[in-house]
C-alpha cells in the first residue's frame, strides 16, 4: 500500500483531478468485501450501469459493490465474464447503431477485451484515498492536459507510449478488462452510454492504471514534474511575454509637459 499512498500524493500534487481517483477490485467468489459498501439493488433500490457505479464512487465518494444482479447494462455483464459472449460477437449489438454492417459489428466486438468467465463475482469501486486493500486497477478521470501528465508518467521508464484503441463505446472493456489482463496502462475515451447514464463530461478522458504500474506512475509524475517541461496546471510561456497595447492607451499615462 506504500505505492498507493505515493500515487495519491503525486496525483493530488501534480494532476489535481476534479473527481476522486477510483480503486477497482475484481473480487472472486468468497473474496472479502468492504463492510460499508453500497450495493445498488439493496441501497439504491434498482440496478445501475457499471459506469454509474464508477461515477457514484468518483463523484459521491461512495464505495460501490456490484454483483451480477446489480448490473443494469447487459453488455458489461458480458465484459465481466458473467455471461458467454457468443451473441455479442455476432455484431448484433453494434449494428446498425455503430457500424453499417453486421460484419463490421462482428469485427468491432471481437476486438473488445473480455474477462474470462468465473474470474470475478463482485466488482468493488472505492475512492482511492479510502482504500484499505491493494487495488487491481486505478481509474483517473481528467481533461486532456491532466491525462497527458499521466501518459508522460507512464512513459518515463519505458518510452513505449500508452495504447488506446478507441471505439467510444463499451469503455468498461477498455478501462477494466484490458488493463487488468494486459497489465499495461490504458487511455480511454468514454462512450455515449457513459456520458448519458454516468454523466461523464465532454472534456473527460479516463486513464487506467493496473496494480503493477502504480509505483511507476507515482515516480513518473514526480520526476517529469521536476524536469520542468511537463506540468499541470500548464505553465504557459506567453505569461512571460510583454503585452502589446494600442498606442492611444499610452495617452492615459503620458507625462505632462
């Protein structure tokens, strides 16, 4: 947890996101659950989409615990491995809303990262500063400049860049299944569902950090900040430029003969 505390410190100091960073834990059958976690069906009275669970965590500061029964979005149920993906992989869910043919829809769905069945029984979202367990993932929502800082931090040790295969739909595949299975950071553009149901803002992107990269991101944020080029808020060089005003403005302060 030392690396988690260091990540919290560096995010607060060098990124300053508008909403809480979210710890994600993929809890298998029989795994421990937080005592004060809210479960949608019990505590809200109805199901919620996965992205709503994330939003309730990052905006309300609630710890959310979702079982299969709590999910209102059938697609995320497939992403999490609760149900077989066969029907989705035909492309029927993507066509005709997102693509112009079933073939294109099938290609799109086959590129989605899905968790294997039986891996997770509960999905737990906790504000990172309240987390008492080691996260499997950390999600940070921010604007382009903030996410750029996180990408720079990820690149600090490797120089390999951060991958982003953008479909602008099924973001849960990109920020949960993909980084969890591939063990690499992921940059995600939230899709229509997350904007409509979970109120992701027009300027928000998501940066997902798998457990094994938490320490590297914390170090990368600090070191790239120290170098002076990569900072948030952005250090605009124009602030040091001399302003240029119309000549007649200077009549206001001209010396009298």
